[in-house]
């Protein structure tokens, strides 16, 4: 795959809850954004998703969800039809999502460009899952060789490119482990319970497995509501929403967080069903001023503030060293 120097490009954030902060995302050394691509402003009413402009076979830009938990990129049926992309007869790819697995048809894409990265000869599966509402596709970053992605929620800008080998002033640096599947895992704790946390920008909610629910049962309140969990496949999983003690991710403390607990299939896929684990979704990630995911250095950097809902603040706990060997 051919890559070129990374550039800044706008991101459309669907109502991410962001408050002003004096510090801003340090500007990377890059070319100015394409003036033909516009970003809508963030709002304060609800958590949104990171939506990036993607070019396919020289056309676009199209609205793609940036999903750090997905190792395959997907395309909406309507866009595939408009581009004249026809599935190969009888050719199916098995896609595993949060709620289960499904064999889906796929179309060949000769060229895909996102920011300064170009990818060739991709197989993109077609899905009409409810999570695709309002989208043209899903950009599965776990399956693409990007070294670093930075999101400035204040200025609605995403930067994707090579790791510069340094951290950003004022950011909380959270050590992680990069798995063979391209996921960033963090050794964390919720209350006094050690947990494995997976960063997933494709999940609108933070999800906990049954092992975590059992470990916190005597610490947390009774479930508030039943929640339905949708993924990129046709399966739907039910979960229970309940408050959680403070979540510690290295130097970051997340308070006033509700977690959806359940027997969620993706934890089994990741071999995390037998120990407490959590997926950190956009209800947390979308409340910070800026977010950097550095895959080469295996670190997550966040620039927090104090929102009116979920709180992400600095803590001085020494907990949060990188995970020991193993994925």
C-alpha cells in the first residue's frame, strides 16, 4: 500500500459533548485541510461519533465512521450501488461485530484515500445494519496500518499519520498494549477491581462483560434500565445499564459513568469473557477536548475537561502500567 505524508482533514462530529478548554490540540506539521470539505460544529446535547471524509476510487468525499475496534472497513448498500460496485456472486466474508458474527457480501474497491493515506485493492463488506444510519461506511482502523490518530473535538479536526515519537504537553498519557488484531488495551481498574479496557471509537456506549458485572455487583447499584446493543451485524444483544465506581485509566479518572453490562459476544472473540473487561466508548471518549491514539508507541493521550455529565479528570494513582505479555 502506498502512503503519502499525512494531512489535516475535517471531521464531522455528530453532537459530541464538548466544553471549552484553554489548551488546544498542538498543530501537527501538515498541509492545510481541503477547503472543499467542511465540518459541522459540535454541540452539547449528546455524545456523537467521529465521522471522516473518505474518497473511494477518486470520488467523494463520503461519510465514514472512524472505528478503532473494527478490523474491516464496510460500505453502505446505497453508496455501493451509486458507485456501481457489485458483489462477487457467492463471495462472502465473515464479519465479527460487538453483537455477533455474520457472513456478508463484499465489493472490490480499487482505491481508498483517507487523509494522506492511500489504500489499494480492498474488500469492503456491505451492511445495512442500524449503526449505518446516516453513514456511507465504516473505516476499520484496526485493519489499516495507521500509526497515530488525533482528534481535536474543539476545532472538529482529525489528523492521521505517522507517530512523531513524542507526547503532547498538558495531555494525560495512558500506557496501553497494542494487540495483534490492532486494538489498544489498557490495564485499568473500576473501583478496586482490575479490568482490561479496550478503546473503541465505534461504540457509542461503554460496555462491560458479565465478569465485570459480577465483580461489581456488591459495589454498584441495581441496573437502571434494559439497553439494546446494536452492531454491524444483524444480531442484537440486550444489556443492563448501571452506574459504576470511578474508572481509572492510568492518570485519568472517569466519574459518574453508566456502563451497559451483558453477555456481549465481542468479549469472547477477544478472549476476555472470563475476566473483568470493559469497552470504552464514545460516551467517554467524546467528552474530552482532544484525543490521540498512538499505535506505534502504544499510548492513549487525552486532554480532559469537566463536562456536566461524565467526568474525565487527572488522578495521581500509580496504577496503569502497560499490560504484561500476551494479547
